[in-house]
C-alpha cells in the first residue's frame, strides 16, 4: 500500500525525523489559512504541493492547462490562487500516464532555505535477507539515474535485523554524505529515525528525496526531510490499523480495489488476454509466455495458493469488467491448491457471467484428474492446454481468430 507525502511525513515525524511545518488541505480557503499561520511564524516562502501517488509532480501539467503540481508562494493570496487552480483538477506527470490523477488534497508547508540536497532510503535487500540503507550525495535526482551514471556515488550499508541500526552505522552514513561538525550528530539522528520508521511501520520502502541541509532564520544549519515516500507491506497491515486508515481509494484503480476485497492480487495491464493464475512467479511466467507467442497480457491476477470457489468467481467477474479483454487463460499448478476447486469455480463463474470469450484452461498438480473431469462434464465451451506453452499458443490463436 502506498500513502501520500503528507501521511509519510506524519509517520516520519512520529519516529523522530525533522520535517517542515505544514498541514494538509482540501479547500483553497483552508490552504490560505495555513499559509497565513506559517507566514506569521516566520516563513518567507510557502510550498503548495499536490498530493497524488505519483512522482514528477513539480514538472506535471494539469488538464486545465495549469503548469506544475508544486508551487512556491510568497503570500497567502498566492497560495489561495494556486490551490484553486489545483484542487479538483487532473494532474498528468511522467508517472501517471496520460489519464493523470485528480488532486483532492494539497500539502501546504513552509519552504526551506536549502543549502545541499541528498538521497536516503531504507528497503529490504531480498538477496541478503537484510535491511539496506542507501544514501547518495546526489539528492533531488531519480536514484535509477544516479545508479546508471555515477554508481560510485551511492553508499550502501546492510543492517543486522537482530540488533537494528547501530549508532556508529548512522554516523558512518552521515559522514559518507559529507556532513561535518554538528551536522553529523543531527544527520545520524535523522537517519536513525528513518530506519525506525521503516522497521516500526513494516514498510517495504522509506525514501527521502531530497534529504537536505537547510538554513534556519537564525542562520543555523540543520538536516531535514523535505520529501517523503513510504510503501507499506500489505501482509503486515493488520498490525497497523492507523496506517490502514491512510489508504486513499481515490488513488487506486476500481478493479484493483474490487480485487482486494477478495484478497486477490490484481493489476490491470494494456493487453487483450486475461490471466488467472495461482502464484506470483507463475503469473509472471504466464504473462511472459503469452508475450512470447505474440499476445499481450491484460492483467496480472494471482488468486493465491488457497483460493476458493468464491474467489475464482470474483476473479472472473473482475476480468470481465475490462473491455480490452478478448480471451482468458487460466493456468493453475496445484500444490496447496486443489485443481478441482479451481475447476468448480471456473464452471460457476462462466455460467454466472455468461462468458462468450475464448477460454483456455491448463490444470496440473493436486487433484488434477477430478478438476479435468469437472470441466469435461460441465458442458462449457472451453479449450484445454496440455502444457503452459500449449495453452499460451492456443489462447493467442483463439483471440486472433475472434478479432
């Protein structure tokens, strides 16, 4: 699950990370009131930041012609005018695609006097089964671009999960960023707070870009997280009711929301062949082999290892709501999964949805003979695949003929 920048900053602040003063707003008048308060407290510039689950907001364009989803303002009146141009409008960025995202909330916060920008992130290194802290002096840039052009500027440190981030490691990372003097201690404290946020929230990623040295009104320098991105591990959300409440359904595709109600892992794609598979690895392999034989997958859909008839029926209904789907490939390998349960679900779903698209089914594994018998006796018009390759070729051919 992803959350907005303002929500990420709330979690970071709770774990000791310094963030700019600000509030979230959903009305232009509220944005002006926040700006007036910030200016009264000494802010000389106020940032108005669109809250959507996508990057590139500052360089984005609204469909109403307004340029930029992040604005710096000198007066509360400017904040009001910018807020009025952003709220309720669709922002298109390099990450949203041409459809864009509707801006329903704005983060209005004090803009800082930035002296230097850095990059900091905590994530899980699956290859080493350890948390990984990544830091770079190249803040404000996509880390992928830094890795490609100047990989030597990325500092990495792996953390022992049994003891957590040690103070000496936080200081080492601060020094690697080039912090000096008192900034080493404040930087180490912030780094420790970022790691604590990642650990305590069961996050998959906590990314600060940029992490900055900022100069206060008194001329004193400090370290602050000016942006924040947090991705949460869905499997651990049951432990965090407060974080679950941060879910913004306006930022999610309707079919993906529907799938989540049945614990289905669904991601809509742009192709024409829908996939219904059990297991993430098999699902990705199925999409690859469809592509290999000249087709294009319409979705990633993993029903999991213990799906029941209700979930299979729900999966078919979700697939059928995508107008781009011209054929369906069911590819099941029964380990924990009972092939007959899948077969029963297929029969029920096809009859309930009155499916009239080509349907190719490949079953293998646990109780496969019973599953094949259920399909054979169902009276359904379907195509069976003897192997994954055979099934993929048959569904691509069937869709081509129907088209």
